[in-house]
C-alpha cells in the first residue's frame, strides 16, 4: 500500500488550478480550500495571481504574451511545490484554454484539477472588491479580462463551481471531495 493511503493525514500532492474572471471568487475559494485541507492535516499552499504579479511576475505586463508567460511561471512553481508533497492551489484568471492545457502538461505526472470558478460578469462587476471593473469601464485599465480582453471559459473543466449560487466553503468542499477521488 502506498504511503498516502497508509497515513490518513497525508494527501497525494496535486495542483488545483482555479480559473475565472476577476471577482468570481477564486481567491476566496482558494483560501477556504487551504483552510479546509489544513484542518484535515494536509499541507497546502496558494499561488495567488495578485501575489505573483507583485513578486515573481512583477516584470510582466498584461498583454497576451505577458499573460502566457505568467501562467507558465505559475505552472512551473506549482509543479515544484507539488513535487515537495504540497497540495498547490493556483488562483489565477488564466484566460486562455491553450495555456491552461500547457499548465496541465507542465504538471506531468502530478494530478491536476482545472476548476472553473464561474460567476456571471454582472456579479463579478457588482462584487468588484478592488474597483478594477469600474476603472476598466472608464478606460483606465486596458486589456482587462472580461471587458476588452477575452476570457476563454473551460469547455470541460474537472470541476465547475457556480459561485453566485454558493459560498467559498461550499466550493472548497467540492474541490476537497474531488481531491479525495484522485
């Protein structure tokens, strides 16, 4: 029997890739999932898009090429963390299907769950915790995903969370259940 099955507190490492529009609830879901896993004795961490943009990817802009590179960097770091037996939750808009598929390929043998954190644009704009949509609509933020830059919703995500109809804790519980089936 493998070690992960013998120790109920040790979960197989995995990469959970939360994708969706700004304001859809990716960060809140990621935090709820990390807290849930920690309460169950599992090692988990979050790679948050905003934090990556302040550090590892601070040299990147928001054009398509920069977004693609940001996704690649996040996937590489997620792989390193997961190989260290840490459940890695990536909370990143990651607007392009091709690059999300590339992130899955970078994961290699590590289980990878693409989770579509979905809320209608109107709900995301209503939530708008950082005032980004308001500034994008005013023309102050060019290339803003969902406004003047495309978001390609996953066609077949491993899990689809409708965050306008549930709490972050509900979503976290669904993701944790999916992890248990890996």
